[in-house]
């Protein structure tokens, strides 16, 4: 259980790091005076650098072990997050987020590969489900507490809290035992290593479909969520207090926690998890499409956001759990790193797009239509993948 707690905390850290900037953005804008372009840069700085870092780290994590990188990444993040919290200019905030993108992938690209290191094969699906529940809890805390702390105290507080959490993670991860050499790759890490890993993963049709879907899903989620708190706050500031908005996100994010817990049970009902993913993407498109209709209704926004969070974290657990079954132990770090890189790409593109779309159309309609379109395209890809898998098993 200690291993599960450490990996759960690690997954909590990387999701909190991504999610916390979304609710803090309105307060950073007010404190420093960000333009829409600068707001997009704040959201995108971390994932742009993390994309490169994830791709570069994968083979090294497979070669030298997941424990070392979780410890090193946690220590680096703790220092940089505290420095970012002390920032007073746009440049220093963007730079701090970018440098965090060098260290946070050391943690993120190691988590699900480490499950295979420390958990017996028969328990891995169940433990993966437990670990992924950290994502909705991270979103729940970051969205609700972010609004409350950002509005009532200071936008720097969540960064400081996350820095100390990273420090605790580094200390606890250092107690993990060494793993057997059979779980590690051998040989030097060269350019050919990167080429062979990426080529072998991309040639697997099942993995390729999941990777494309994961990228589109991440982009769609951030296109919607990136400016959603700003839209809610700016349009309801005269009617709702900051505390009311915080409660909205607290209630809504409970839907995400429920989605993560239900992922395993719902997957057993469907003949193929990809069919459930396709249905979930379609449901998210429908939910997003009605969000602008009840702009001033607390109950309406709480319920629709809860359904959105339910679908978001249900799909996160399903896609991560399905992807990791396609590769052997010595390649899981590389696959985990590529998944993280795609997530960072999606959040970078989604963050910039979300800010620009909202600047063009402050009624949130353009964000809604774009997110809906991406969810529908992803649903089609996943449904076609499930149909093909009726006749072919892509897994190694």
C-alpha cells in the first residue's frame, strides 16, 4: 500500500500542476495585468517544454529506473514552484512554468511504468484504477481551492502548497526498493534507441489509435476548461461571490472522482473499452454544447460541469489503462513518456486556442463549438478502432 500511495501522490502532483493554473489565471490577470496572448503563454509554457522533455526522458527512464526520476523530478519541481510563486512579472511566471516542464515529466513518465515494477500482473488493472483516482481529486482540489485561495488570499498559495507536496513525494519515493533488471532496458541510449522505440509503438495500430485519441481528448478538455473559470467569474461576479464559484467547482469535480472509480466497472459491461470511450466522447460533446445555455444558473453549471468532469476522468482512466497493456515492461516508460508528451501537446495547443477563442468571442460559444468538434472526431476514431478490433488483436 505504501507503493500505491507514493504513485497516487505522484499522479496527483502532475495533474494538480496542470489544473491549478486554470482557476488561478483570472487572479494572475488581475494582479499583473495579462493580455489574452500572455494568458495563453502562461497556460502553454509548461506543456510546450514538457513535450520535449517527455520525449527525451522515456528511454532514460527505461534504462536507469523509475525511482531515480521520481525523486529527482520532485526535488526540482519543489524548488522551481517556490521560485514561480515569488514571481512578480509575466516573464518570470512564464519562465518558471517552462522550467517546471523540465522536471515534472520525470515524475509523470515514470508512474504507470512503476506500477509494472512493483505490482504483480494480476493486480495491475486494479491498482492502475486506484492511481488514476488522483486525477479527479487533483482537479477537484485545484479548481475549487484555486478559486478560493486565489480570490480570498493570493494566487501564489497553490504553488507553495504543491511545492511542499513535491518535497514530501521526493522523500517518500526515495524509500522505494530497487527493481529487478528484467524490468529495465539494457544498452546505451542513442538516437537509434529513440527511433526504434517510436517506430515500434507507431506501427502498432491499436496504440496509434489510442495515442491520436489521447491527443485530441487532451486538446478538447483544455479548449473548454482553459477559460471556463474566467467566463464564469467575469459573467457572474455581480451575482456570485468567489466562495460561490469555488463551491461550484468543488461540487462539479466530485463527478470526476465518481468517473474514475466507475471506470473499471463500466468497462466490464462493454465488450470493448474503446466502445465505452467512444460513447464517453460523444457524451462530453453533448454536455459541453449546453453549458452556455445556463450561464447565470448555479445549479445548471454545477450539474453540467459534474457531468463534464465525470466523462473527463472516466476517459483518462480507460485510455491510460488500455494503452499500457500493449507493451512489455522495458518499453512502458517510453510509452508512458509519449502519452505524457501528447497530453502536454494537447494542453499547450488547447491552452493557447482556448484563450484566443475566448478573446474573439467572450460569450464562450467558440470554445464550446471547438471542444465539441474535437470530442466528436475522437469518438469516431475510437469507434472505428473498436470495430476493427472485433477481428484483430493489436496487443503484443
